[in-house]
C-alpha cells in the first residue's frame, strides 16, 4: 500500500515537472492537412503530403519564433469525411489554417464548415470556380476550370482542327461535370459541335457502352475531364474498341498511375495542367526538384499535386508571418493579400480567393509527360 | 441504333455480364449451402487479384502459373476466414454471421489499404487476354471471349461436384440440415471449409479476369462488382447456381443496353441496376429460378 502511494506521488511530481518543461518551450502552431490519403484520388493526397514534406526541408516549419506542426487527417476522397475532418481539425486541434482537400467536390463540403468557423482553408488543386465563390475563408493555389477548359477547347478547335467532339465526364464529381460543361460551351461558341455527351461515375471500371456511343458518332476529338483511374481505364478501353481519335484530359490525370494503368494506350493523350518541372526557373523551384529527385529517384517526374501543396504551405506560412498572429481571421486576411509570393510553381498572387496562374499543356510521349507550351491568363 | 452498334453493345454486355456471372456463382454457392450472404466475397475477389499481381510483378512467374497459384492461395484465405470468423458463430443466430461477414469485408478492405496502399496498381495483361479480336463490326478483347467460356466451364464443374460427388452430397446435406448431417457421421466443418475454398477460388478467378479486362487494381476494387454480382445472384434466385449465371448476363446486358439507349443517362447506370434489384425484391424475391424459402436472412 505504501509503495503504491509513493508511486502515485512520484507520478504526480513527474507529470507536473513535465508540464513545467512543456510550458517553457514555445507552443507549436498547428496547420491542418485535410488530405485524400485513401479512396478514389489517393494519389493526390499522398503526393500533396510528399510535397509538403519536401518543401519544409527548404523553408523550415517555423514562424513567429514558434515551431509549426502538421495534423494530417485522411478524408478518404469523400465529401462527408472531408467536412468532418475539417470540423475535427478546427475543434480538436485548434488549427490556424487548413491545407487541402485536393478535389473540388470535397472542398465545396469543407468550405462551408470553415466559412462558418472562420478558419482559412486552401485547396492546392481545387479548380471548380464555385469553391471560393462568395466565401471569405476559402482559397485555392491553382487556376479555375472555366479558364482551363476554355483554353483546352480553343486549342482543340484551332490547333488540332477538331470540329466535332465527344465528352465523357464523371457525374459524381462537381469538377468533372463542370469541366465538361465549360468545354462544351466554348467549343460550340467557336463553331464546333459536341456530338456525344456521356457520363460515368466514380469507381466505374467499364466504359464500353459509352465508348461504343462515341465510336458511332465518330467525333474528331474525345474530351475526358475525369480523375486518373477512370480516365486511364476509359482510354485503354477506347483503344481496345478501335477508337483512334486524339484524347484530351484535364489536370486530374497528372499522376504516375495514369501512365502506368494506361500503358501504351495513353500514348499521345494531351492535357492541361498547372506546372511542369521544365518550367522551374526560380532558385526555390530548382531546389525543390533536386530534393524530390534525391528522394524519389532521378527518373521520377516531379509531381504537380505535390508542388501545389508545397505552394499552399508557403502561402500559409507567409500569411501567418505577415499577420503577425495565429488568429485564423487575421491569417485569412493575410492570405487574401498575398502578392507575388515566390513559390515552387513560380510566383503567386491571390485575388478573391483564387490564384492567378498560367495553364501548361502536356502530351504523353514514350510513357512520360512531355511539356508542350504554357498559356498565361 | 444501327445494327453495327447493336452488335458491339451486345458483345459489351455479354462480356461484362459473364464477369458478373463468375462472381455471382461464388456468392450464390455459399448462400445455397450455408444460408449466409458472404459479404466478404467481393473483397476475396480483390485479394485474388492482388495475389496474381504480386506473383506476376514481384516473383516474375509466368501468367498462367501466377493465376493458378493465386486461386489456390485465395482458396486458403477463404478457408482461414471461415475458420477464424465464421466457425465461432456457426450456432449463433443467422444475423450474427451476416454481421461478421460485413466485418470481414471491412477488415479485408482496410488491411489492403494499410498493406498495399490506396493508390491503384497497373495489372499486366497477358497478350492472350489483351489482344483485340474483330468479329465483323465488333471489336472484342480476348478476355471477353475467355470469360464466358471460363464461367460456363466452371459452372459445369461446380454442378458436377455438387450433384455427382460425395463432397457435393455432403454439401447438399449440410444445406438441408446441419445437425442431421452431423449425426450421419459427416464432418460438417470440413465440408463447410471446402465450400469456402471453392467459393473463394471462384472469387479469385473472377478477380483475375476482372483485372485482365480493366487493368487496374486497388483495395476497394471489389465493392461495385461485388454489389452487382450480388444483385445478379438475387435476380437469378439466390442459392441457385444456374440462376446466378443467368442473373449475371441479365445484369450485364441491361446495364450496357440502358446506356446504349439513353447515352445522356449513362451516369445513372448503377442506379438502374439497383432499382431493378428493388423491383425484384418487391415483386419476385425468389428471383428468376429461385424456389420459395421458408427462412431468409
């Protein structure tokens, strides 16, 4: 009994000592990461986390004399889980700002939560214009879909001389449906015609029926603005069915998985994206590419999703510094005021929550993404 | 719709339907014998595909050897699941077994996410399966020709095993009355174990064929094919092997033809299939070939 009592006393002393030591060190600032570590677009979330880890070797996670810590939650690529993860980061972890999610549909859900709790959230690659519309606390580090789809449509009509198009989009994702609509609007405004408009759903693996419809209508180009797995499977099946038309995609297919699953079938597929390592000019970009190569091998292409998540980290860190405070409200104001901040993908200025960024065109050549050109807004 | 398009869509439908049929047979067999809807079936399907993937990609074994080994390994996994998860609740109310099956399903999915990761992996298709064959106006991939042959072959073997062998007799006996079967001196646990081995082997064969047709695998790949196959089994009359086969083809054809007829509604093809399941459950719960059962899960 006496021993037990002694034990308890010693434990209490140790715990209180620990508390003293802890309060002596500066309290860390917590940034939430609401990422797709599993589910439909796991490759984006995992790439984003890689990107944040690499860039924090260049720009140390420290601001206002306090260390910065990350609290990473997996949102399973699911809208509801993303909203819940945001609440949890704000309520439990008391985060200053949230990085992620990577996809627009989830951001529409998470944005509502953050707007209500007045905590800034910044999506690295959430391109749908609705995500930031009318919101003070929702941001993005990328261009918006009307811009990317309009430029894609113009390119198809003018440069590829396509007069008819087919669109196959994923009806369960706001991002894909909106891209399809923007593409159709611009393509038809220019004088082209969308002859086949079909849909699929997240997780679908069979596209034979939709593709047979496309085959019958025989368009000049096929626009597939879907995420990487769905897009790769659709292209493989299109080639199996004997469709020879050029295929055009959007930023969503910029992953290793698209090339690996697609294999020979995706050769020649073109798409619009945010950045390419060949466009790395600044010291920061070059250092990032170097560290990425050192970690993932010389042959590996630097992942665009990771680079944009790294941008978000830099934007948030810079905003906390300029705000001189960890009050989420002030940090949100500082993010909105971001101007010509040097980041991994060049430099970034934020207006009404949106980043002003150029569009990069790429094409699959010999199983790799090949840089074609860059178009400025 | 032109005749050419119709023929191509028909080929698409048969090809997809035969895959559903292959998975549905396993579902229905386990149900027919144990009155258990093995929800883990669709995840065993995934496990089979992963075994084949690793045997090909890591151990560099020839394709056919990998496929056969993967099927054998998956059969062992099926027996292990039965031993660990289902046998302890054998005498509990049926709902306990059903919940256990759901639990096993979640366990396998999450085990997959933790061990192999959530990012999809490319599945190497052998030339035999990947080659595109043109019959008249229709382009059909090799796998679409092999799967119906394989499915029908497996059903024939399965029916032979169930109706012509001693093991099959024991299985049918277990289906009728477990306790009486035990009194006859049959080792019921062994018989059930074999049932799971056969069911899992069928799931693995389905998984490998699926991966050959849609060359991508991930830990959640079994969910949708599993639900569709389950729907096929119910529509065909759950517990009836020929019915599952027919159900699979019906589902595949309806799914493709619905999209062919209404391309603008193609995003809702799953909705149409599950709607059909609801209609069947309301109007003819015993399915096309099913007999009326006294008890249902």
